C-alpha cells in the first residue's frame, strides 16, 4: 500500500471513529430513546445477542446479491458487445435498456413474485435488473473507445471483426468494465433488499421490516450495519479483482493521486 493510500485509509478510519463517538455522546447527552435513535453501544449489544439470526439472514442476502450481480455482468457484457460489434442492433437494444432502467424496480418486484413465487429467484432477478444498466453503459463505452491507430493496425493485419474485438477492444475496455462492476455490485445489494422488502421471508431486508414492525430500532440499525459492511466487502473484492486483472489502470490512478497530493 502506497503512502497516499495509507493517508486516505487513516482519514477514513479517524472520520468513522469520530462519527461513532459523537453519535454515542449525543444519544447519552440528549437522552434519545432507543426506539427513535439507538446509540452505537445499543446496536453493538443487539449484534452480539442476535449474531446467529444475522448470520442466517445475511447468507440469503449474499446469495441474492452475488447471483444478481453475476447475471448482470454476463448479460451486460453480452449486450454491450452486440451494441458495439453489430451497430444496427444499437437502436433496438438501447431503447429496451432505457425502459428497463426507468421503470421503478419496486413496481416490477410484485410481478416477479407472482411469476416466480417467494423464493430466492425473484430477488436475484431484481438485483440483476438494478445492476444491469451500469455494466452495459460502461462496457459499451470501453469497447467503443479503442484508439483509431489500433483499429488501423488491425485492419492492416487483416484481422476480422471478432479478432479486433478480443485482441483490441476487450483489453481497452477492461478499466471501464470494472468501473461498471463496482457500481453494479452496490446496486445489486439494493436490488436484493428491495426484493426482500416487497415479498421476502428471509434476508436482511426482511429482518429490517420485522424490526420496524416491532419498533426494535436497534435490531434494524444492526441489520443496516451488516448490510453496509457486506456491501463494502463485496465492493472491495471487485476492486481487488481490478488490481489483479487491470494493474495498469490502478497504477495510473495511484500516480494521479500522488500528483494531486503534491
């Protein structure tokens, strides 16, 4: 880890600790009831007391999120490739994608529940629908951003359309693909929770609904904490994959950060 990264991490940790301390002191000083705003200590106690419950519900939400995300990556990359490689399909695919993105997912969720029941499938599909659009847009942008000189080189080598795609477009698009994936993984978490809100019987979203109905605010905040922590971990895994598969892009970002700090 470079010095700028240490500096940024230290700032984040210090800010979080300061926020938690201020929150705790405010709840104590103003005697805020736990059902309105629980103190961090109350949330920590509830996390410990219900640790088994949180584990089982977190596992369900994790499967829904990862399943929807992987579907979005596969489907989004295929759609983006068709848009770029077969330009005539752009005017057919893009309007459908825009409609799918504009329609509120909360409105689609009950229909998916009618079609597929109350199991894990509709939640995965909602997570997929929420995460799909950023993958398509970023991947298509990356595939289309190949430098003209490289395309002329490929033409001089008499490369066919698919050779140009795999040898020139895909390597160029990798940074954009991972940028879309980092956005999509956070949206997939939201999509999974939306599905659990509408018609779930397991998962962290369902646990939040139950906690709200029982006015158990510490339980709801603890579920939100685990949900946020899981989203951060998944985002970090995608970022780690980017460092492994696109090291040149990460190096460029680090150099820009160093230059900015100077």
